[in-house]
């Protein structure tokens, strides 16, 4: 796989070393067991896969090179390049301005841009409507395009299905940049509808099977289906694609639900005429991180720490998986660990930071599961690990720990 040139301050001395050793020992990624780092009074189980994926490193490399190679030019990002506050803040400190926020709210008016400016497309991609706006201004939307290749793979598959008269069912969050972009591309070739989860998919299945009135589709999925959508016509042939940061297992469960629905309605022998197999659109990194999280959760521990941006979809899903099994602290940086008695962490249900006191159990050793989202630099995970270590006395030397673990 390609090696990317990203700033050294995003690399790490601990996590990167673990990843390189695991990669050398398991190049085919068959072993998902975590790495144990035994520091004596505290032990970490570090997930096999986490952190910057191919698409994120690609976006970072392009963005920083763009800044470096264009001194004196005004440089803009359509929105957050990736959902990590540290990365986005660093780009801002280098003079990069954001045109929109993650929900699509305009921060800088299009009229303020001119053809001499540079606009970087984020890793999530963008809509065809925005591409046209840029073109009308005289800007080439593809010159500084960091769209993840796996997102583009979803778009290409959607286009192929649309040309075969399949309606596209998009598993995603309708407000997310990537889903908005995928929907924009999808509707160019086919009718499309966005489903958030299995519950919404089951509702759609009831519509397809005639168990609910057709009119309910339009109210239930308001704002989530393409113009001119006709329930009778457009739900006869379907294929499922996803927002790549969604849980792969959830996407597969949704696809299986709709597959079973089409079998029930049209018969198994007629399934190929009504349902397209789209498993090839699932993102490998999301899947690897998910499988590594499952393996991590098999270890007995006192709690888990998940590091990443609070608006990161894939990180939020990792938190959800962990919370099902163990007490989990979702933090964006080492600074959130205030002391040995307090940690400030994000509650994904309340959508706010909360403080937990006495988060370290009164026992030795303390066992901690450690992982992060795909947009979190390894250096930040390093800092979190080292901050936790600073709360304990009698910690073993790092080289001694590595000699036993790697």
C-alpha cells in the first residue's frame, strides 16, 4: 500500500512502533488480537487496527502539500477535511479557511471567492451542486480533491446500478457530508433513498411488502429521497450502498433485511432481478477497525478509552460497540484526563462532555482497552497513553515493556 508523506508531528514513538511490528509479523492482517503493554501497575490492551486510514492520510498529504506549494494564496476547505479537531485547527493556524461547517451551513459566502483562490475538497467528497458552484466561479474542483478512493468506489457502484435501473438505498446519516455527496451523485443515475438504521429499513420493508400505505413513505422519509420518487415504480429493483464510516456489520444487516424482503415479495428464484449484491462497496478500514474492536473487547479490563473527534462518525460507532461491553471514556485528547481522579469525556447520548470522578479503580494492575477513530493521529493516542502512565508510580521502562510485548 502507498506510503503517504504526512507531517511528522502526527506520527508517534509508541503506537507507530507497535503498528509497524504487527504489520511485519502479520502482513495479511489475519490476527486481530490486541497488543498487551504491561507497565506493571497499569496494563494497556491496544487494538490491532485504528487511527489514520488510507483515505485520511491521502487527504492530509494533499492538504499540507497544497499549503506548502502555494505561499501567499488564499486557501479554503469546503468543510472539515476530516472529523478531527486537532488536524482542522492546525490547518486553520496555517491560514486555511473553512467555507462551510460539517452540517453544510455557510461560513463564507460563495461571492467572496474568486478564480485565483484554492479550494480543497475534503475526504468525504462533495455534491455535484457544489462542484458546479466552484466551476462557475472559475475554480477546478478536481485539482485539490482529497475525496477518499473508497467513497468514490461507492459513487461508481451507485452509477453502475443506476444504469441498470436499480434504486439506490444509501445507509448513512442524511446530514453527514459524505452521505450528502453520495446522494447527490447517486440521483444522477437513479432514484435514491437514505436509511439511517435497521429500524428505518424495516419500515421501508413494510412499504415494499404493502404492509403500510405508500403515503407513509413520503412522510417518514421526508428529505431523504430523490425528487419524483414513486413507491410503486422505484422499489421494485434495489441495491444498498453505504456511508463508508458506518459499521460494516450494520450495513450488511440492512442489506440482508432488504434481500429477505425482496425474496418474500418476488421469490428466491427472481431475486437477481430485484436485488443487487453490493458487499464490494464496504470500506476495508472501517471493517478492520470494527473487527479489531470486537477482538479488543474479548479482553477483560476495567474500562476502555476511545480517542477521536466528537463529531467523527466512525469513532462514535467504535464507542457504541465498546459501551455495550464495558465502561467507556470517549476523549478527544490527553488534556481531557484532568487528574487521577477526574476525566472529561463525551457522552454520545447526551451529545455533551461530562466529568467522571474517581475513574481509576482502586486496584493493581489497572487494565485499560485503548483504541481510536480513523481520523485520529497516532501521536494523540501516544499522548493519552503517556498521560495515563503519569498517574501511576513504579511504571516499567518503555523499552523493557516493548521487549516483552513486540
